[in-house]
C-alpha cells in the first residue's frame, strides 16, 4: 500500500526537518516552542495517532472538518464506490452530482429565500464568491465584518477577516472598503450601515479565532433588522458552526437570522474530499442568469466531492443526530462546570451545542492547555486571536462514554498545566 510506504520511508525527525526546510518553517518552530511537534499517522473515529504512537482524542477536529470523526466508514465507502464511475468532472458542464447536492443543501436552509449553490474547493474561495455576489447585487463596495473574525486566506476573504495579515501580504487596499466592528455591538454596526453604502455584513456566526465568544440573544435578530433597514445583505459564514454543531443544522437557525448568502465548508468534506459552497438567494444570485462563467473553478464542485458531501448530509439528517448534539452538549456543560469548580484555572466556559471556547486564567492558557492536553491524550487548539482560549469541539457523533473520556482527559491536562505553572 502506498500510504504504508509513505509512513515507513522516513523517520519522524526526517519529516519534521524537511517540513521546516520546505513547507512550514514558522509552524514547526511554533510547535517546537510548545513542545509538541506531531506528525499524524493512523486516524479513526474520534482519534488520531502521531508517529510516536500517542493516541489523541481529537476535540479540535481541524476547525470542524472531522465533524463526523476521522475516516467515517460510510464516507470512505461512498468515495470508493464513486471512484468506480466518476472523476472530478468538467466544471463547464451540467453535473448530476452537483445538481443533487445543490438540491439537498437548499432543502436544509433557514427561510425559503435560497436559490443557488456555487461550489468551490475551500471556504475562503466561497467567501470570495459571496462578497462578489453582494457587491454585484447592491452596486456597493463596502464590506463589514467582525473584529478578530476569520474568513480564510484568499484575497477578499483575508481582508474581511485578518486585517493584519492582509496588510502583511499587501492586500489591504483600499482601506475604506472593508470595515470591522466589534462582535455583539449593534450600535457600532448601525453607525457603519446607516450611510447606506455597505454591500454586505459578513458574519462568522461564532468567531472561532476570537475564542468562540457567544452572541447575545438580541444580536443576530437585531442585525437582521439593521441589514434590512439599510439595504445591506447578510452573509452567514457557517464553515465552523454549520452542519449540526450548535444543535440545529445551521447556527443561523439557532440565532434566528435568515441569511441572504451562506458559506459552508470543512465539515461538508467529511474530512475526505475538498468541497465548499456559497449558497445564494435568488436576489443575490441574479448574476448567475446573466453570466454563466462569472465564476469558474476547475475543481470546485468536483463530482467526487459532491458524492461525499451528499453522504455527509444524509448522515447528519438521520433521526436522532441533532438530538444527540443537544443531549451531549448538556452532559458536557454539566461536566465542565464541575471541573471549573475544582479548578479556578478554568475561568469561563463558552458553549453553543458542541462548540466550546474554554477560557483559562492566563494570557497564554489556551496554548499551555494544548501542550498539556497533548501529553494527556486529548488534542485541542488555542484560539489564534486570544491565546487564553482553548477551542474545544468534539465530533457531533460522540456518545456518553466519549463525554466521560474527554472530560477526564481535559481535567488531567488542567492538573498538569496547573503544576507546570505553579498554581
């Protein structure tokens, strides 16, 4: 088997050295500083193993990519069967797989305004499509997003999210076309919308890189009213929060807002085949009737990816899956609160369904916990814009035993972290 040959060809040390030389030098340096340079080997269900043989319960799941766990057997089977008949297809042609996936995705949408799906290879590419659609529809150029949010590493998507990195790559001009306001601040939002020159608000529903701060109950309904009042479209970035993570199919349903456009990705791939989508209302997608080649992506909407995504939607749509998210969320909430009473180092618990931001009482607490978690058999990841927070997001298919295991391993990591910090 080729995969076995790849794993056996070089030692971990050789792979890390080559990665530092040719692929991701700064990332390797960063992980070395944390004391955890992992190279993934076997992966299955809730777990992955690194090349040193460490078994880790994955509660980072690569930003929601492994929403159904690693290498879900039904997804593997669907892809293997598809390979007997399909390849990526031809993006110029009509495709049965793309058409079926669009139909199934549209059927899950909140409200009844969504009409079109534009398929891409990544979430950031889908964000680009959505921003262009909003500008074309409204005739306006300005885009508003939340401070500290993340929308990918494309051109427009980077400028709408990580403004400092956009500047780093000289992608930050003109300055007045992208505006960022604080999350949860309706007054600040109205100040920038009231001039009537904003094409769209691009909202990461629960901003991951900020450490999953939770929206107030009035925020999204209020934002909906403001957008309608000032003729601004709302784009819901559901790359991390969609596909069942909050206990509903979409966080937009959880927070009672009906988007004009929606972005999905990561979990749509099943961790098996790259695919993402911009889902667009009839109004915002009118350009698709005028210019059939207004957006092109050779691999976007690959027929193999569509077939995997169809199976993903089928699994999430099964009876009891969303109920399981809500039930396991309640179990984890209770367990986390108990841990918090025993360990004041765990300062706050932010939760919506199986999306958690665990805030620790140290500016780098999330980073320290990632390292101590690795030693304790659990893998979470710190929030990039708030290193006090550990992103904690198990698969939506976890059960009671899984909850018990991750709570035990998390507490073990906290004890280890407290010891290292002298708390």
